[in-house]
C-alpha cells in the first residue's frame, strides 16, 4: 500500500473538537493519583520519571554515563554501567516521590524506552557481557558494509526488513563482534551467545539476570536489528542466512508487542522490587506515542544525540524509494494491529552541539550554544556537514566525514555555532522532502521534542528552513511519556487513545517561518552542495580491529 493512501488524515490533531466526551471529574481525580514509572535509557544519559495518569511528571532523576571512543568512528558503552545508572535513577526518583508524601503502592507499572540498535552480547551461563556495548552511531563496520553490499541477496534485504545495509543496524555490529572478539566466537560455537539491544539487556538484568533468564524484546526495537521481517514481525530465516547466523547457536530474544501485562517481567531488586514492567519500545517510537501520533499522516521530530523524524503510515509497512527507513511505529497488542512508520534518521544532532562545547570549547555548556549563535545574525556563509558517523537518511553516505565550508577571515565562533545547529535543520528538510516523495503528502506542521528544542533560535531556524510551522510542547519529556503510555495501557490506566487527548496539549509554542521561501531555498542549495563535497573522505581501508 502506498503511503499516500495513509495520508488522508494527515495533520489531524487529537483535540477537543475531534474527540467525544470529556474525562469525567472523578476519573480525572483518580488519574491524578495513579502513577507509572518510566525508564528512559538514552545514548548519553539515563533517567527515571514518574508520571501521573494525566501525563504530568511528578518526580525524576537523571544521570549521564561514560562514552568511550577508543578509535576514530568507534563509540562504546559499558553495559554494566548502563544498568547501574538505571537502578540509581529509580532509587533517587522514587525517593523524591515518597518525600512528597506519595505511596509506592500507587505506582501501577513501569515502562522502558531505550536507545535503539546499540548491541550487547553476553554469555548465557555467566550472564556477563562479552564486550562493551557497541553504540548505534559507531562506524567501525564500514568495511563490512562495503563487503556485504556486493554479496548475492543484498538487494533483497530492504524489502524484507525495511533497512539498508549501513553501519547503523545491529546486524552489522554483531557481525563485527563475531569476527573480531574471540570470546564472542567461542560463546557462539558453544551455543551460549546471547544477543540483545539495550532494551533486552536491561530487561534481562532488571529481572535478575541469568537466574530468571528473561530474554525478550518488543517489535519496535526488534525491527531495528535487520533480522526481522516487517510484515510478519518474526525473525527472517533469509536474513539470518545472509549474515551466516545459525539460530541454534545464537540466542535471539523473543519478540512481543510493546504493551503487555506479563511478558516483560518485574523488577528483581531495589525500592520498587516486584513492580511489573508492562511496556517497552524504542526511544523514537516512544516519542511518537508521547506526541500522540496515532493517526496516519502524523509525524514528530526528536532532537536528541541524533535526530529522528517518524511519519505514521498506518497498519501496513511502506518501503521507501527515497532513502528513508521502514520501521514499526508502535504495537499495543491485543486486538490492535501493529502500526508502521517511515523514518528519517540523522546520526548527529545534539552531539554536534556537544562537539562545539567539548572539543572547540566555544562555550562551557550546551545550554549556552544558542547565546553563542545569537552573537551573529546568520551563518556568515559557513556550512558544517556534521558527518561524524557518515551521513544517515536520506543520503546514506558512509564515506563522508565532518566537513566545514565557507570559512573566511570573517568567520567567528557564532557563525560556526549557528552552522552546527543549522546542520540538523537542513537534514530535517532533506528528510521531509523525501517523505513527501514517498507519501505524496506535504506536512503542514512539524511536532518536535528533545533537548535541542529548548533553543528558540534552533526551532525558529527549523521553521525557516522547512517553511512550515514547528509545534513545541511545554513538557518535552515525550519519549519517557510514550513509555509510560504503553505501560499504562497494559494495566488499564487507559483503555482508549481518546482518553489521552488532553495530555501535554496546553501552552505549546508554534514557531512560524519568518524568512522568504526564496532565501530558505538558497540556503538549502548551499547545504546540498556542501553535502556533495563531504563525500569520499574515508579511504576503503581494511576492517577495523579491536586493540
């Protein structure tokens, strides 16, 4: 089914006019005193939030954890530290919650959302990781990607799993680990190798590790591995054969819907010991749910470490012909069918801001990047292609590297800071253009969330570049909210999407385009030229090796 068939209701909002009855007053009072915990495990930080039944966060705690860059293009994380960060956040947020006089008994369930594609391998017998987690932006697999693109059957993969061969999906990270880490090879040969993305690793550990052996994932995270047939939502034997994986030697997690009262188990330790985990989904799907993107044609853009635009295409997957990914948007299970999305993935967004802060040291915190950019009126002709992990959608250029063009003696810190923010805005424009070609529909407004949206300058720039209004909620924790929503549905905090219609709808800010369309188009043409010039910086060297 073409995406254009799903777009008839595009732009529709879940508001008072499109909904039926208002929530009765007594139900509103009850929802205020029902709570759901939400684990939000991101690329650079972990947080735990407790929402009430009206979608309002009442307690939270956040911790940043260490990123490791052992070689250019490599990015690793300590799987144990990730689990510890989750446990600490749960303890501290719950402490704040009880100090308000609230009862742990009123926390009905817990949801999990996490960074996707990041790959963890561990030993079934010991329950211990066999290597660091290889993070989703990691590009060490470039040589493997080039090799596999020439292999018979490579052209069929996107039609099965919705993803192209690139450094992005989990399958390529697993291939590198299998080829280069002796402990992984040994565990595979002995039938002890456990595979998972971060959600699976967290669920395994939080349930008690090897003692309980809960090895499970949800459909949204599973769809990011390359191993899953999007139409059946089961592992594809054809894809596993392509990657030369024997399903009898590697333990792949069981795939279940995002919302389930039993499948995800419960917390084995800590202050919330025994609380059921009833929801799980990837971070970008969670943000779409948190933005209430339940109608075909609705879209959201999340500006985090990377930037990810999801467009709801309805109950049948749409395979892109313009550089986008086909993925599962969400799957509430029960009588509801899975819902799919087209996705545009930008590898570098907030991480470009951190680069300006940590590496160039223009300012001492990310929060001040807008102030630096505001010291100049425009980019001064400076364009920054932030291809630190190559370029993702819609370009898929693995051999691009970060490049800056248009630097003159006139260029100041403010111009570079502005160019770093604009890079994400230009790539969002490219993704929206591709979505319009795939769907036959042009968005009339873009819902946004994530850390970079705190910057009014960045959001105004985004509206100017895409030439449509940008809609920002006052409560930007939409990813965590999405996890809370899927968990809440499993335990009947909510039963119908209509009950969510008023969540996070007040005091939204609309940024409208303020520059002529001709000026915006001229800027975009220069950006496109810069992208073309960023290609081919990486030599086709041999496969990277661990040291």
